[in-house]
């Protein structure tokens, strides 16, 4: 059974799995939180709608300047993309035909975009036995002769966080080997800026940070992401990007989203509470979980051989999990779930508990 490489779009998953979708579906396969976008989008919608009639700013303003101010860096150090996914196409073009290190399991877009540019891929394979933790020793052995190392922090799909001290060690090793370090911080918002590598950019000119606005602010349909690095690197990355690659609505809304500190605090608290409940539930059911620090986690049944049947049975019951067939080293024997509302999470626990009791 060939399954989609991404979460979300559950009806496509049902079609590819050959299962008729039930009337009620709860989708835990994507990592956007359940609280919706901040209220100002509804309040200001008539004003925002007027932007549809004008061409957007070619540099993604006013969001570009707002992001620079938010991180206290120069505007020239920021480039705005049509989601973080577009930024990864820029990066792949930068490393065309070169050797790149990926830390697997990993977001599938890394490999897909790099392979499209005929980059060679060297793999650091994380292991459940070491709690999916990347080590300095892993990096030291892998980066010689490579143009770049991609690190997702917090890691997707496990949610495991690397501390900034370890990341600085990794960045220094990369400098010694003339290797760039790409840090994907798509989910760092669910911990807070204290976990970000942004404050260390000046000390490590080889670092490129990719950020997403989709997850924290629940705007996947708007497509907004950005990349931060040294001015020269950012200018090189943006070369060849489509003119007006970011629409006017996304740029205007994104600038105001960065002001929503109370909203971020609320989301972090809710996601942390629900994740803790799920980790406790899985422990009681003798299932393994990842040591996640964010709004999703990975888990494995006590008997991984039942994974395929479990996944299919829950689909039939209207519960959509993120399969891991496309995550190297997980190979369908683990599942990822995004934290949703307290009510939805309780329904998930009931469905899983019921299946485990019956099997």
C-alpha cells in the first residue's frame, strides 16, 4: 500500500489506502494546533481583503522587516518564502551536485528537493535505542567532504530537542570542515525563542536557519516561511526565486502574527498539557514514545508487528495517524500524532485503548 509522504489531506490517504472514509474523521496526522488563527484575522478581514487587488511587495514586506525586528537582526539577513517548503528548494539549488548530510528520519522535502538537484546524500541514522538523539560524534564522523548538514530542531517526527550548547558544538565542527549547517526550526515556537539558535548567528556565519509560520499560527493555507543567515548567503539563496513569491495577504498577516505573544503562550501551554497526557497514557499501555518537547510525538506499539493492522483499523474508525513509511528508520513501525483539542485527544485515547484491549 503506497501512502502519501505528508500528513493532512486525510481523504487522499483514505483513497490511497483503499478505505471508504467514515462520516466523522479526526485527523492527528498533521501538526497544526486546533485553536485556529489569532482573532485579528476575522476582525480585520475586510481591510485585509483590499490587498487582493494590489501586487504584493517583491521582498515580502511588511513581514520581512517585522521578522528582522522580532529576531533583532538586520533586514538584509531575512528572505521570505512561500512557506518553508519553498526555502528548501532554494537550498537544494545551492547544493546542486554536492554532498549533503541528512539526519534520518527526516522531513521528506529535504531528500526530495535535494535529489531533484542531483545532490549526493550521506545519512546520519538516529536510533530509538538512543532516544532519537543526534550527537556531536555522529556529526564529526559524517560531515567531512560535505557541503551542508541539515538538522531539524526540534526534530520532526520525534519532537526531540537539541540544546543550543550542543548545536554550537555541531556548528563549530561544520566550520572546521567548511560545511554549512542548515537548522530547520519549524517547530521551535512551541518551546519559545530561548531554544532558538538565532542569538548565535553572528558567531557562526556558516549557519542558515529556516522558520515556518504555519504551525504556531494555524495558517497552513497562507504559506509563509522565511530563512535567516548572513546577508550574502540570503542574497544568494533568493536568486532565482519567483518574483512576488509571497502574496500580499500572507505578508501583511504574518507581520501582525509576530506580535501575538499571549496567543503563543496559550498554544504552548495547551500543547504541553496534551502531550504529557498522551505520554502518560502510552506508558500505561506499555507503548514506547519519543521524548518530545513540542506539539507532537511519536509512539510505537508494544508489538510493532501489529502496526499495519492497527493503522488500518483506526482509519476505518475515523482516526487518522501519521504513518512513518516515509520516515527512514521508522519504516511504518512508529506513528506520529499532533496534539489537538482536549476532547479530540480523549477520543484518540479511547480508540487506542479499545483497540489494544481487543487485540
